[in-house]
């Protein structure tokens, strides 16, 4: 079992990996490269979900490119988070603060909706 980490520890771990990638990548990504990679990762996640949920033709399941597991879906989700950290850092956004603020606003809006 893995040891639990705080949200900020997870973000910092992602930043450390980003720094290591920056040492070996062919050029700086910038926001454009980060957005392209985010879109690519969404597509990869969609493909794995479509395969896992059996939306494609059965014959595709025999092709290596279409084999998937929950672990591969988890991997794609973590790649999305990784790119989210990169983009948030580009705009100097504190993800934890933003997440808390947005969810608190959602809760208030839902409570207001229920009482209407």
C-alpha cells in the first residue's frame, strides 16, 4: 500500500518530475506544448475508456494498440493531472486553493438551488 501524501506534496512531486523532463526534452514546452499534450492525453483516456467499456468492434480487442486495463486508465488520469500542474504553474495558479474555492462555490450554488 502506498503512503498517503497531501495534495501539495503530490503537486510538488509532479513539479520535480517536470523539472527532470525539462532536462531531456528537445525544447521548452511553453503553454502551447502543454495544451497540445493535455488534448492528446484526453484523447488517450477516451480511447482506453471506449475500449474498456466495449464501444469498439470486438475485433479491436485482439489488437495490441486497443488492449487496456483499469491501470492504463489510471495512468492516463495521472497524465492529465501532470499536465494540469504544468498549466497551473504557467499561470501561477495555486491548484489546491483554486480547487477548494471552486468546490465551495459549487456547494453554495447547489444548496441555493435546493432551497429555491
